[in-house]
C-alpha cells in the first residue's frame, strides 16, 4: 500500500501545468557598482538614480549595464538602492535585444538562512519525526504549487480542488508522522470531516455576507490576468488551506492521547476514551483558537490601524475586513469542531483495532 500511495503522490506532484503560459524570459541578478543621484527640475518630490550594474547570473553574466531608478517619495513603490546592493532584473525581448529593468531587491538569501535554521532545529529537536515532518511539509508545498495552482488556473472548481489537495496532504502528513495505524487514520478522518464542515460554513458565509472574493491588490492583479476565475471560490479555498495546519495539529494530538490512554489501560470503553479525548480537546481549544485568531490579527494589523481614521460601522462592513474576520472565525470553528469529530472516530477505531492487537490494513 505504501508503494501505491507513493505512486499516486508522485503523479500529483509531477502533474504538468495545464495552461501554456508561453515563453517567459528568465530574470537575472545584478550588483550595483555605482549610483548617481539627479534631482529633477520639474519636481520637488522625485529623484532619479542613474545606476551602473554588473549582471551576476544568466546568459549575459559579467556584462555591465546602466539603468534608471525613480524615487517618488512613496515608500510602497520606491526601491531603495545603494552601492553594493543585489537586485533582481526583469528581462524583456523587445525585438532588438534584451531590455532590462530593476524589479526589486534580491531578498531570497534571507529566506535561505531562515529556512536552514528552521530545518536544522526541526531535525535536531524532532529527530526522526522531525525528518518525516520536513518531508511532509515539502510534499504539501509541492502539492499546492504543482497541483492546486494549475488545477484552479485550468478552470477546476477551486473549492473542490482545495479539498482534494488537503485530503492528500492530510494523508501524507498523518501517515508519515504517525505510521499506518488506527491513530493516524483516525486523525486523518477527523481532519477531513472538519475541513468539509469548514468548507460548507465558508460557502454559506460568502453567500450571506455578499463577499466578492477580492481581498487586496493581489486579487486585482490576478483578475487582470485571469478574469475568468472564480474569486469567491478562491477565497473559500484560502480559508480551507489556512485552517488545515491547525486542524491537523489538534486531530493528531487528540488521537495520540486516546491511543496512549488505551495502551496504558486496555479496559477503557469507547465512551471512556471519548470522554478523555474531549477533556484533552477542551484544553487544546483555548490555546489553538487563540493562536489562529492572533495570526489573522497580526496579518491584518494595518487594517486595524486604519480603523482609527474610519467610521467604525463603515470599517466593520468593508469587504476585506469582513473576509479577514470571517476567515479567523471559520478557522477557529474548524478547530473546535475537530475535537468531537476526532475524539469520536479515534475512540472507536483505536478501541477496535488495538483490542485485536493489529493496525488497520491499508
């Protein structure tokens, strides 16, 4: 069964993109060797930078080029550069040659050392489980980037696509970390039931609140490229994906606890195991729901600061504000509902299969 799961998983991960995006010129990196500042005579707020750069990657590595960079005084749009800065160059073929422009500052090196620190700590603290967790994370990311994104762009219902990917990701994570047994299977079932409930609740919320699915500039940019997409469905999918991680944590914690209790005392009945699972779940609910709410609040801090300049009644009914609040509440509800779902399934499955001294035959 493990081989079959790996074959199916490999098929999804290696699934080719459905849409042909056409030839895209690869970007290049460059280092700024010199900057000359020029104040524009017709503007007191704009400054032009004449920049000399040396390309450090790509086909034209080693070439020195000169570009202009405008500073408008708006920190959102300005790209602040200095000598020695490493930048990303956008490359475009204009028919007469390659034309470059500065896209942004090169920042991926920071992500690399943060990722290395995370992976190192995860493996050091978690040992073998940490390695399995890291593999599950990588596979989940690949599923979302290589499968979910092409499926949505191809026109498949975003909610259905997200549920399929979440179910596969849940199975991979649970069985990698916990093994092929009743404990992991019960946790996976609890997660799937909770996600289906969250999906239905999200759909009802989007309909009753008349939400548009446009939550910021990223949605507008996507609409300009793919106006045919279902943005309401994409927003529901985002809510489901945001709920998945926390729900998996809760489900595995409850299932593992029930399994340990039953291994310690095999005389426990299904009802007693369910009660123990609910007691543990009640302790988990308080911290996990609070964690999820704080994650959303942290991501929406600029919106909260904006509330001081807007009438509260207008603010609380803004499309983006309602979407963020609804996402936080639906995620928290998913955590809460996961407790009885997982406790019920785990107590029944673990009692049955552990009593027979066997794991589920998958």
